[in-house]
C-alpha cells in the first residue's frame, strides 16, 4: 500500500496524488522555496497594480501562443505528448495550464508540473503550488525527490526508478547562485514595489486630509500657549470636522487668536510623487514589459504602442513560452525528436514582421516548397486532413 493510501485510504484511479492533501488543507504553515514569498506575493498582487498587471500580461501572452509539433520536419500534432499538452486534464487546456505555470515562475522563479500516470502512461498533467514543494537532496548533489506538503501531511515524488518520465517536472528561471531553485523577477522588483506602495499610501494620506497640503494653526492670544483642555478640544474638532475628503473645502472658523498658516507642497513632496512613476517603470523593467504596454506614462523608448508590444512578444513572451514548452517536451517525450515551434503567424503583434518574412521567402526562387514552409516555421509537408 502506498504512502498516500496509508494517509487517506485507497485513491481513485488516474487522479492527482495531491488532490486529497488540498481537500484536507487547513491554515497550516508551509515550507517555502524562496525567501519571504508571502510578503512578496501580498505586496505585488494584493497591493500593487503595476506588478499584478505585469504578471497577468506576461502569463496571458505566453498562454495564448499556439505551437506546432513536428518530428523530422513532419507534422506530429497527433503525437501522444502533443495531445496531452493540448488537453492536460479534464478541467484545463494548454492555455490554462501554461498561464498558471508561468505565473508561478514570475512570482517564485519555479513551477512544478505533476504527471498522473496509469499503466506506465501519463494521462494527466497538473500544476502544483511551489510554496508547498520541498526538495529532498539525492546523490551527487542532484534532487532525489520532492515532498508536497500541506498542513503537516506530505506526498513524496521520487525522481529515480520506475517507468516513464519522472512524476514531477521542475521548471526554473535562471539563478546564478542557486543550484536548484530559480530567481523570480518579483524579487528583483521588490524594492521598486515597496517604493510604489509607499507613494500610494502617501497619496491616500493626502486625500484623507482633504487632498490639501498640511498647515499650521498659530495661537497668538494670551501667553501664546493653549491649556491642555483647549489643545485636546481643538485637536478633536479638526479631526472630526475638517479631515477627510468628505470635508474638503469646508470653511474653518477660528477664534481666540488662532490663525491658519497653509503650507505648500515642498520640492521633496514633488520628488516623492515622481519617485512613484520611476518605481512603476522599474517594476515593468524587472518583468520585461515595456512601460507603455502597461499604460505607464513618461517612457519614450518606443515610438508607439505597436512597436512596444512587438518587442514585448519577441523579447519576453516568446522566450518564456519556448522555455516552458521545451521543458514539457523534454520531460514527456525525451529522445523522440518531437519539436514544438511557436506559430508566430497567429500572434497579432508580429503580423508586420511575419508579412515581411513571407514576402522575402516567396521571392526566394532557389527554395523548394518544403524549404519555404520550414523557413516560416511550418512542417515541410502539409498535414493530411
């Protein structure tokens, strides 16, 4: 009897081994694969719209890129690995699974995909949460297994032995100083996110004070000082009657030698707001999204939105899509010659580039029809329908 069966009873056939753990999950303490991920995720996704939008924009762009599968230049869309990637499980298609995996990569630098096998054949793929995954070292400094832990309960995925591919695929982003885990763009953007959030809080505080600069009440009556009762009464009246946006513009009635001295925004205040815009651009830069694509003003690197969007697809979305798809192919069909090529003709932002390429290839009279098809990213032979 397996470890999972001992914990939860006999599992159903062909289902994720971690499903029972998730069903019994409580507010437990998890082991993390990156430093302080709760803080990073909360600050980025719950409080920072720039980081949240950058993550969503990249994940959606990568997930929408279609792929063509070939073996030795011939169409291989009916290959078992290709069919499994296109429909990884009953509730997700390739786009949904890819979007979730890419989101994990951007937030933690790591993504884990579970292979559910039946009779030595992989039937389903499921993305696992990286914050619940713990690496078990093996011989020679290589991972020996992975433990998926939820609320003190665990399922172990051994990486050696058994037929078929390993039960877990670990995708990572490059990290020059870690042998096992990847470096997340979110970590590089952490300081800029803190600055952007602090500027947002400063703006909120300004709005709470009637959206006007602070000022000073000067008391010139008597000996120039207020009694303790007078001070508390004045403080209470100001907080209740004149603070907050709902009291904006309300006249202030002064008596007994009180005078209001308004203070203007200082250059330091103005620099603080400019720092917010600079932080937004740095967040976009850390994720590889041109600021103009996220609607961030003040960036003149690209002549227009179309060029920025083209650069985003070419420099960020496509390389990440190839990394994810290459990892899946090498995991599910090693040594079988299966190749996955992005269908760039289906990417709207690249239509101008592709149209130019098609014209050049069409004029190349020295190329055969099969070579022309291969030059633009298609199989040498047309697939039979």
